[in-house]
């Protein structure tokens, strides 16, 4: 082989490795989807802490390369860096660590002060069971339907945890769907809230939340752990870490640990979780009819969860005395999107009465929704096991 032929051969070999030669239309579609997620996060401020890592992950996971090259760079290639990071998703390590951070950052005082608000969080979980039945009706297997159903809880980590156990082949689509609709909660919920409430109901003022003692705050994670895990032991990884993080926060003696769990550790896990979830959406795995069905079911689940939460408050008000009625605008907060859903309740309350602050009241059903979605995931996992 002459020198010229050697150069041409090696140049052609080099070209065969490039993304330009290996790119397909589905790859380009998914790269555009990833760019759209980043645009939503930065331009529209839709949950940037979630959508920026997921968006870049979608782009990263769809960079085309030769599959037979043995480069060990793809997410699904053994021993690649991305594959090692992805084990945290596949094996279910990341979601409990996220719940540890959530527990360390969450104040359960609103729920402790008004325990009946837990019923609103429970009512909003109807979105999960509605999605489960819809998935079954569309032909998904029971295990797959369970993974899809948890999207209705508006809880990304729980969706990843359950789908990694019951529907690993659908986990990428389920995770992206869950996080996408979590980011779109400010778009989806306000219309439903206005549609289901009257102006008189939106102006209801609730009594200030009573003071909760430190003893109550310390006892809550212990009692909550015992009650929930005795009912659904299969939810222990999520519920155990949630209440552990909260105990670190409320004990008053482990402030450093609580700060680490709620800040540095949580940020690292969320970055890796978002990036690897995004990478898992390779075009060949993601662009299927199942993905379209999953997104459709997810949308219906979010709508049903919001309707259930707001509607349940309206039913409760039929039985409550006039001075103890609940503003139905906090019903949407029964979903698990903390604290986004509670902020929506508060913003809508201020829209109709600029002195009607609903944030602390809405945090009650909001944190109840976190517990409720984990309990529902544990129940589905236990039932299907």
C-alpha cells in the first residue's frame, strides 16, 4: 500500500467513526428534543434544575457513533463511564438518595398542625390508579402498567425507582415523561383549578397554622416511618430515607448532616440522575408507539390527580363548619411536586386576594403527596411481586 493509499484509507476509516456519517433522522429528532428541553428550562424557567441535565443528557445519549467500534462510550455499553453512572438509575440507588435530600429540606409542620390535610394528598393519588387502569386498557403488562402509573404521582424519583423494578425496558420513557410533566405543572394545573372552583371558594381564608413544637417535629418522622412501612414494607427504601433525612433536620443535633443531605449530596445525585435519565432516551429505544402511549397516559394522570385533589377539598367542605372550611385552591398541591404545586396554590390565592397567603396551608397536602406517592409505589411493588 502506497503512502497516499494509506492516508486515504485511514481518513476514510476516521470518517466512518464520525457522527456525521452515522447520524440518522431519529438521532437528529432526539437531539432537537433535548435542545427544546434546555430552551424550556432557561427561557421559560420550567424546572431548570431538572430539565437542563435531562435536556443535555438527551443530546449526549443521541450523539451517533459506530455501534460495532467497541469504543465503550455509549450508555448501554458495559464498562463505559455513562453505563457506570446509569447503574444508579437501573439499580435504584439514586431515588432513595433524592428522598434523603427531600426529607432533609422539608418542613412537615403544616401537615402536623392540620393532619386532615393528609386526606387531600391521598385523594390526589387517584391519578396513579387511573393511569394504571389506562395502561392496562392499552395493552401494557401489569408490571409495565405499574411503572407507567406512578407518573400520576408527579414524582420523578419514585417513577424511576418503581419502573427500574417493574418495567426497566420502559424506564427511560417513564422517567422523561414524569419529569416533563412535573416541569409543566404550572401550565397544566391552573386551568383545572379555575375550572373547578368558584370565585367565592377561591376567596376562602384559612386560619393561620398553629405552632408545632420541636417534640412533635422529632416524633413525626419516627411515627411516620413506622406507620407507612408497616403498611407497605416494600416502600422502605424511599420512605426510610425520606423520614431519615427529616429526622436529621429536626433533631437539632445533626445539622451538618442535614445540610449535606439537602444541598451538596442532593445536588450531585440530581445532576447524575437527570443526565443519565436523559442519556437513556436513545432514539432506537425512545421513539416508539409505547412512548407516545406513556406520554398520553401521563398527561391524563396529572389531570386526574389535580381534579381528585381539588374535588376532594370541595367534598370535605360540605362537612366542615364555616370557620374551618379549606380553600380548594390547595387541592392541587396533593400531587408530589414539592414545592412547585404549593407555590401554584399560593400564587392563585394571591391573584384573587392579595392578602390570602396559602403557601403554608398548601405545603400540608404537598408533603402528604410525597409520602402518598411513595406508599402507592410500595403498594404496587408489593402487589406485583
